[in-house]
C-alpha cells in the first residue's frame, strides 16, 4: 500500500519583538499560532507546511509568560545564539522601527531568510543598504504588505481586474482616527509614534503602506506633494508623563501615478471618524466609482449615476447613500497578515520569486522620505527608480 500521508515541512521562525503590539497580536497569534494550531497549511503539491516559533525579546519574564499562555516551547533573550542555530530558518522582525536595521543586518549575515514589518529601516539609504545586502547574500526576504490583503482592498482589486472602472481618474484616501492624548484617557498607540527621535511620525508609518497600495493597484508613484502638521504638541506617555510631540501626527499627501491617475490621501491621528471604516478609498473611473474600506466595498456604475444639479435654493432630494450598491464578499478572506505569511512561506518552500521584497520595502521608504522632503521644502518631489548594486 502506498503511504498517502502528506509530507510535512516544519519551518523554524525567529519571532523578534513577539511581545509588541503587531508582533504579538497579528504575527504571533493571528498568523503563526493560527497556522500551527491548524496543523499547518497545504501547498498545491500536497506538501503540508507548518511552523515552530522561537520568541525573542529583551524581557525573559514576558517571553516566558507568552510562551506558557500559548504552549510555545522556545524562547530566548539571546538573538545571536538564535541566529547561529540552523534550526531557525527564518528571521522575522516586529521591533520598533529604530531597532530593525541592526537586527536585520545580523540576520542577513547569518544567512537567514528575512520577513519584516515595515518600514524596513529609518532612512531610504539604510533600506537600500538592506536590500543590497540581502541581494548579495542571496537571501530571500519579505516585507509586510498587509493592507493589500484587507477584504475591502481585495474586492477593489477584483473590480479593477474586471475592468469595472474604465480609465481610473483619481483616488481619495482617508485614513485615521483620534488617538487620545494620554492625559485623561490613556493613548491607544505607543508613545514612540509621536517622537521623531524614537522613529515616530505618521509619514514614516503610513507612506510605506500607501506606496505599495498605490503601486500594486493603480500605478507606481511618480511624485508626491505633502503638507504635514503636529496638530497636538502635548501628549502623555504609557506612564502618564507629559512629553512634547516632535513627530507629525497628520499628513495630507497628493500623489501623481504612472498612467496619469491622481491620488490624495489624508493620514491623521487627530481626526474623529465620520465614515464607515478607519480607512476608506474613493476611486473614480470613467465607467464607474467605488468606495472601499477594510471590509466593505460599494460601487456606482456610470449607468446608475444620479445627475445632481447645483441649486442652493432648493433642498437636494437625492439620497446619495442609496445610490451605491454593495459588492458581495464571494470569497473567504483569511486574516491579511496570515494570508501574506502563508504566501511567503509557500514562496520560500517552493523557491519562487517573492515580489514584496526589501526593494519593495525600500520604495516604501523612498516615498516616506520624499513626503518628508516635500513637507520641509514645500515642493513637489519626483521619485526616481531605485537601482540595486
Ligand atoms: N503593518 C502594520 O499595519 C503596522 C501597524 C503598526 C505598526 N507597524 C510597525 O510594526 C513595528 C512595531 O510596532 P508596534 O506598534 O508593534 O510597536 P510596540 O512598541 O508595541 O512593539 C515594539 C517591540 O519592539 C521591542 N523593542 C522596543 N525597543 C527596542 C530596542 N531598542 N531593541 C530591541 N527591541 C525593542 C519591544 O519590546 C516590542 O516587542 C513598527 O516598525 C511599526 O512601524 C506596522
């Protein structure tokens, strides 16, 4: 009798920063442990891929507590020892941005495959250096592109691929919500995000996301104009202590895209939400328009477009909300972080090219730096193609 049990390939993954907000919730619990607890996932050739995490951090007690809570056998505060051990094939990084490049350099030198949160480094120069190092070492790398995996954006991709929009003219993005100052209610995001000296700022945080969203859905970004602001100069940290905000907490950007579409995206931690979701994109095309969020997507084709007439003397009788149609889900969407992890692991096991690599990460940082420069100088900044050595 032939053995029909599928081959199982267990991959050891160093999870550095697994106690942080993103590291714990999205990467450890929702992705890696979800895969482990389901006994792995299947590749098209029937191979089962499963994962074994090694928690790495600076606080052994915290790591022990997480390990015990989730039945994880391996944790350590010694990154160098972890990198030296061939049992751990992938180095994954969820550290604060400031600490990332140093750790990734070490992991590349140790020959590990890299998977990392964005931004890949604190500067464009450093993110290009990492991409070059990985290329020279022949090391595979993946950079988180989670927003592309949001159900709403996957529906948007489907609309684009179906030709629904005709020629896309413009994209308006609204991202943000009120992040509490921290005095009378604790802030719901870590305080380092509001200090430029600690790697904070909404441009460095969000523009890498906008870069991959724009280039993968609408066209490469050719230029950017940005006006940013520190709207709230005073905030209070995790201990309730006052600090001066030194990083911008809102950025208003205009992006010219290859192919001619214009995108405008507001990113703000100082706005109160009056939309259906925390991020929404309104896309206008010659044949139809769509409004998509994290989950939802609504459309209005040109043959169902109402014909408003501007007349301030008459009350408008059109119920605009009612003129939009919901796009059905039609698919089962996994948690976006997990879906990307699975695609990356599949690409790693099968040895195929992975598009969201450190060069893609460097392009994200390029847009962030161009946004910062535009805000500083007041000029529109052109983005040139990055060439690796
Ligand atoms: N993809 C996304 O949607 C998304 C969302 C938020 C944050 N991020 C990115 O994820 C990363 C982590 O953000 P977070 O919100 O989870 O932050 P966090 O502060 O909650 O976690 C950061 C982790 O880094 C560790 N750390 C802090 N300083 C360190 C140092 N000097 N050396 C080594 N380790 C250190 C902490 O112990 C913690 O484990 C950032 O780069 C951020 O830009 C991505």
